C-alpha cells in the first residue's frame, strides 16, 4: 500500500520543492516573479494537505483491515501521530502568526478605511504566511539545503550584477530604476543591502556545506563570496539600514566564533566594527553623519530627508495611538489615522509609518502590538530548538528583521517580506534529528 501511495502522490513533494525553490530564486529577482512563486507555494501546500488527509485515511483503513483489529484508542493515537508528523509540532511561530493574522482580520469590523485599502493591507499582511507555508512544504534537511542553495545563488547573481553595473557595464537584465545610480539590479538601495547582509550571515553559518557542494575550490570560493557581499554592502551601496544590518550580522558571527569564556566580549564587537567602517567607508561615514542634520531639519519643520520623514510618521503614529490605544483604527487605516493625527496641519502622502511595530499598533491597537512582539519572540524561542548552524543563522536573520522593523515595514513589503519569511521558514525545518515512529513513515 505504501509503494502504491508513493507512486500516486510522489509528484506532490517534488512540486512542493520546486515551488519553494522558485520562491527562493524569485525573492532576489523582482516582485513579479515573487507573486507567481507565492501562488505556486500556496497550491503545493494545498496538494500536500490533501495528500496528508488521504494518507491518514489509508493508514487508518489499513489498521482496521488487520487480522487483529486495533482499539479506538490506538486508532486515535495513530491519527494524532499522523497529524503531528508535520513540522508545526513543538514550534511557537506558526501559531503566533495565526493569532496575529486572525486579529488583523477581526479588526475589519472597526476599520475606518475603505474596502480597497482594507483588501490591499490584508494582502500585504498575509505575506507573513510564507513562514508556515515553507515550513509545511519542505520536510527534510536535504530539501532545506536545496532551497538555501537556490536562494544563495540568486543573491550571488544579484551581487555580481551589482558589481557589473558599478563597472559601468550595460545590464539589460537589471530592471530596477536605481540600477544605474545605485547598482541595485532588481530591488532598491534600501532593500538590497539588507538582503545581502542576511545572505552573508546564512552563507557564513553554512559555509561547510557550501564549501563541500562548490567543489575542489569550494572553501576558497566561500570566503571570496563573503568578501564580495561585505564590500558591496559597506562600500558600494548607500543603504544605511543595510550597513547597520551587516554590523548586526558580524556581531552574531563574532559571538559564534569566540570561545565561550570570551563571549562576554562580544558586546564590544558592534562598536569596534562601527568604528572601523566609519573611518574605512566614505559612504558609511556620509550616511551616518547625516543623521544629526536630518533630525535637526525635522525639529525646524523641514520634512524632506528620509530620517525627517520617518520622525514625522513616528510622531504622528504615537499621537494616533493615544486616541485609540486598545483596538486601534482597524486594518488598512494608518493613512486615515495619520490625517486625523495631523489635526488640520499640512502633512505628506504616505501609506505606512515606516515602522513595523507602529503600523500594527496604530491599526490593530495594543493587542496587535503585543501579538506582533509575540511573533518575534516565538521566532527567537524556536531558534533555540534547531541545529546549531540553523539556530545562529536564524538569530542573525531575526536581528536584522527586528532592526529593519524599527526603520521600515519589512513584513509588509513586496519582495523583502518573502525574502525574510522564506529563510526563517527554511531554518525552522532543521530541528535535531529524532527517532521516528515506524507507524508514521
């Protein structure tokens, strides 16, 4: 019966892996491909669910057909084991995500936004479902490594394209409006350095794997690739958030590298790296030096620079929160809440506060804010249940996600959200190997 089942449903796992690898590649190559790949991921998860239900039915029927029928308690136990054979067991993150999204949907009932805005925000919020979908679609370490491999190769292609553009060469495949001026072939000068910093961390913690699969010179190639990512983020790009993200990643790597008795010294690592970059990278120095001036401009009423715009949005968001602190204004209503907070003053057009926590707090109230914090805490707690390399790769990624959430809305952004969610979901598959009950194989 098992062989017949594999022959009948074996294509489902292959399709799920293909869909996930498609998403892993597309997060580096533009939003249009991401949307198509997300649809494939959803479809493959649906097929896997149908297969799981069929498998459970066939297993129970098989037990009932035995010469010595099993008891109802034993049948219930088998059903429970079959339902828990997926990768959601013993993880907090999928349930925290479910609770957060459920609350967002409930907030429709008191939203002050239009239906079109509500729909658009629901779609943006639903991007975080990529985490449980990836976690559901890929079931083995071998599959995870294939997905990560495709993901890394996509980012390597982007980095090489960036250097190509920096050399002044023509790149017809570069679709971004910032390709020529900021050497970002597909995304923006804000998103790409952040993605590169995350990729740097994942490659580092999986460097033994990549050294092995990249052939004879794999060990050397790993460090060459790491150097290309580091130089690109800190010396070619202008993304301040990306540069600071790289510092966070290097700090986690420093913690990993130091012997346990010296790990207390890791607290000095970000300050040392910050100082080195400040004096070594003119672009980093320029971007950091502009912060006080941009803050000063905002205090004078000038809302023109990126930091001044953020301060304006954050200030108005806090004012909006004080008006509806518990339930918020409802999903999709941040633009209206911003206008209300202006109280007749002149503002600027915007659709988000450029801060993930404030967005949820304004729209979903304190309940939504707590649920969002719960998602981040759940990811951290789940990281400690993983294999060592996956644990540190996930902590590194989470650090960047948390920091980016203080400056932008990465969980709502097209492309960048799927980028983060895919690697988080993939890492969570890499739990320590345990003995499996043969009844559920």
